[in-house]
């Protein structure tokens, strides 16, 4: 059967540049694994990670080689467990009808672009949610959009990441929403070409890198609503570096992933990665864990809801995405092609199916997202 998509590719790409698009900042900034060799949908993919080493403080020469210190290698898992799909049906009569107006070629191209737009927004939101609910610590003030008078908070955000050991290799990004982006653009010191080092922001509105972080915007920056739990306090002492925090004394309300919590006597703002709904339980905070020793019965306070701008290293979060595999010999599609979205860089499969007096254009991708390294993720609250 003759190829039905090759001649239409130019219309698809042209439409993608014309259809309205939201800002995308998370997807281009994470590690994207788009290999077709990835696991089947729902399969588990494991990744190892090593714990901090214990440093010996003595050195004793001997003729017997030391046994060495035992090492524990942990693992985390992810799966390609999500699908994003848009199906666009057309009948012969539909095509005849629209050809009396704008024309089928114009409309179906826009439909595919809208399909990519919707899928990208869904994946962007999932990555944003995965990022902020797996952060290590937070900076900024909940309910207050940053950059109202200066950009000092960027340095504070970077401090969290570098204190946690993040590599300073130019692969770290701070993704903010448009409200924060607007205030950043209004900062006088960034608008002055002689101080900013160029006129990109003043003339074109391009946000420049600051304090070692690439600055990007996203329409899908998430708004977090705090959990309802009150009265929780430490059920026992916890050492520096502990991520599993035993809590009791609560009212049975919810402690949610993404909640920013503080403990009496400790100014650090910790991010809950795994919470619970009970009067007592164990909360998991992001690595590298407690920055100060937690005393027994120290009161925990859940901070207010916030807008979750997020800074992270590229390798801290992985997005695995690929087209669905086909059965041996193929399925009922008469043609299929791979199309790359020019905005996000994601790749989609576009397939055409023919039926009885009707055809359908199918745009599909399978994906999964995982925050592997909370140490290299920090939340900038707004």
C-alpha cells in the first residue's frame, strides 16, 4: 500500500509551529531515555545507588591485607507505566465537507499539533510533579512569588544543591512559572546590558543563566496543597543524614509527599517524599536527610501550600519514553512514521488506520518518569 504520511510530514511540522503552545521547561531539562530497547510497558527497571562511605581515621601498616569495609548497594525502580494517546477520526464525508472551507490538509495538521501539545503538557506535568515531591529541601517563602526585588534566592537554591554534593558541570536547571519569570525580567540589574552581560533579556525576554543554573519556564509548574496533619513530633532521636523519620502524636490527618516541614530547633525546610495518614508513622524526607540532629519529641510543623518551582541536575530525574511496540507482522495500520515535537524534543509515533468508509490518525507515546536522586533536587517555593 502506498505511503500516506510522507507527503504530509511538511504539513504536520508546519502546523506544530503555528498551534499555540505552553512553556515547557522540565522535559528538556531531565535525562530523556527514548531507546526502543527499553522494558515492556509495566516492566520494572532497576537502577543502583551507593551510600555514603565511612572514612577511616587510622592507617595501620601490616603484612596482612585488611578485609575492607562492608558496602551496601541499594536500588530504586521505575517502569514505563503511562501512556499518552490521541485518536483523530475522519470519514470521507468529513473530508469533503472541510475541503469546502479551510481544507483537510490544514485542519488535520493542526489536529496532530494539538495532539502533541496535549501529550507534551501531560508529560511535563508528570515530570514537574515527580520533581517537587522528591526534592531534598526547600527555600523561599510559601505564597510569595520570588524575584520581587532581587535574585538572591537563586544562590540560596544553588547552595542546597551544592551542599548536597551536586556536580557543578553546567547541567543544573531552575524551572519557574511565568509569574516568577515576569518578576525576574523586571529586575533592573538584569535589564541593563552592561550589568547583565548582554541584551537578550531586555530585547527578546530571554532568561539568562544565573548562579550556575539554567533558568527555564514551564506552564506546568505545580501548586501544592499542604497536608492536614497537626501535632506530629519526633518519636525518637534521629541522627544527621537520616531520611526515615518516625513521628507520633498526630491527629490522624494527612502528611503528603511534597509537604515542606520544619522541626523545632532546626531552620532547614525538609521536603516529604513519602507521607502517611495516621496519628503516627514514618515519613521519608529527601536525601541527604536531616542536616541537624533531631531530638526526641521535637515538634514538626507543616508549611503552607506553595507554588513548586524546582531546581535539579539533569541526571537526578529520568524520563523514559518510546513508541509502543508492534506485534510480529505489524498491526492494522497502513502506515506509521516518527515525528519529533520541535518544542519539547519528544518523539511520537503517528499512525494511520483505515476502516469502512473511515480512517483514523493515532498519535501515541509510552513513558515513565522517576526521580532517582532527591539530593540533587531543591524546591524554590512561590
